[in-house]
């Protein structure tokens, strides 16, 4: 199943993907709003996955969300994920959603099925090198800085096609799979 991300607001303008992990009622409310948004957009609900962000939430809270049927989680801190993921049910799936530092790639690769923010060719090449050493094939999403803000990470947004072409032509990125 492909992950899809909807951009919509909850009642009162709160961001839709703000999920208090562990709250069964909140999880159900978010799922209903995703279903409503999918129907409104003419999309299929079975093509959408909710990524519940676990940053600063305890393993106990995340376990409550798993018990409520949430199995896809996002984490933005490698050190927190290394401590948290082994304590959680094995059916939980994980995405890395933060800025990945090169010195943490080796620790992150075995933990996450998808990396949301590969923001430079240098990072992609280093991920690929380590993945090849470890016999892994991580899936990645390229992060594009569309606003061109110097304080933000990402490939230059002024030429997203150029970014994609650089990625495709990179002979040193054979073990990373761009996805999405």
C-alpha cells in the first residue's frame, strides 16, 4: 500500500497530523477526518496511511496506539528511536521524518522502512555507501526546499526536475530507492 499524505485542517484549524499518541478517541477522530477528506477529494481511503509521530512520547503511549490499531509511526530522533523501537510490538512500522545527520545513518538504517527527508546528494551518497556495506536497500523521499530558505534543509526547490535527474544519474545511489 502506498502512503499518501493529505493536507487538511481539523475543526478549529488545528493541523490534521497532530496526533496525541495513545488517545484512542483522538486516533479515531483523525481517521474519520482523513476518510472525509479522501471522499471529498475523490480518493480511496485504503490508499492513505496515517503516520503518527512519536517524538517525546513514551513506549507505553505508543503501545496504546498500536492496541488501537495504529501501526505506522514516524520518529525524528535516531537516539530516541533506538531506545523506543525495541520496546514496542514487532508489527509497528517506522518512518524517519526528521533531518538525518550523516553520523547517525548506520544506526537509522535498520530501524526505518522509509526516510522522509533526504535533503542532499551528499547525504544520499553516504546512505547508499552504508546501505551497500550492510546489504540494505532503504527507501527514501527527497526533500525539496521550495521556498529557497537558507534556514531550511533540502534540494533547491527552484529546479525540482534537476534534483530528480541528479538523483537518477547518481552512480553511487544504487542501493537507495527513491519512492514517491
